[in-house]
C-alpha cells in the first residue's frame, strides 16, 4: 500500500466544525464521500431537498475547505462538487475557547449516534430478505476492557490501521458480490446508567 492509497483526513478547525454541524451540510458531505462527485441538482434529488438550498450549503462547505468545485470539460453550466477528504476528525479539547465549536461537537456526536441507530435498524429490517452469507457476517458486538487513555489511543490507532489495510486490499482486488459496508466502532469509558 502506498501513501497515496490511504484515506485522506481533515482534522476539523473551529470554523470547519461549526460549518459541518448542520443537517443538510453533513448529509451533502457524506453523500459526496460515499458516491463521489455530483452536481447540486443530483444531490438535491438524492437528498430530497431543493437545488437552491443545496447550492448554498455546498458553497458554505467549500468556503470551509471541505468540498471543492471540480472542473469537468463539457459539463456546460453544471457545477460538479467533490469532497476534499474522506474522513473528518476532531477532539473535544481542540476548542477550549470556542463555545460554538464545542456545541458543534455535541451536535455532531449526537448526529453520529442517531445515524448509527438508523443504519443498524435499517439493516435489521432488511436482513431477513438478504442472503444467508450477509446475514451471518453482519452484526454487532462489544468488549469490556480496562485501559488507560494512552492504551485506548493505541487501540484506536491499531483498529484504524487494520481498517485501512482492509480498505486498501478491497480496492486493489474488487470482488463480485462486494458492496459498501459501514463499519462503526466506539470507545468510551463505561458509565453506569442513571434511572
């Protein structure tokens, strides 16, 4: 695997995280990352919104350095957009003096959690009609580990490297029957639930 094969990542600045913490903007960026370049019209159709709002929010994402207009010969007046990075990351401690960015972190993490629930539920409802092979391989699990922050950081780094290795191999060797797979993982201290 060469360094050019690695997924590109942006560590979000205060401005970028504030811009991204918007329901349509995060969906637009996600769609561009998942499906590749598209016009505002195609994105509006796919996300069931209007082209004007889509164009406006694409420009906001572009101003923040998250998407870019792509030059496509022969596309006429159509403007094509693509994501500049495949991953976004942040840490809560990056925004100590910016309450709006801290609120954006809260919103994005809540959005991620809701997306996880939606995606898992969609699979659960779809699974009975899918092949036995996919039903057997898809699933969830959890582990209870006792780690300090340094050990947890090392575990996350190892998992990310493993995912990147599998992603690169799958790109290098496309196989029949392959399809997009969402891989979620979360790591946080165990906290007793309050009643």
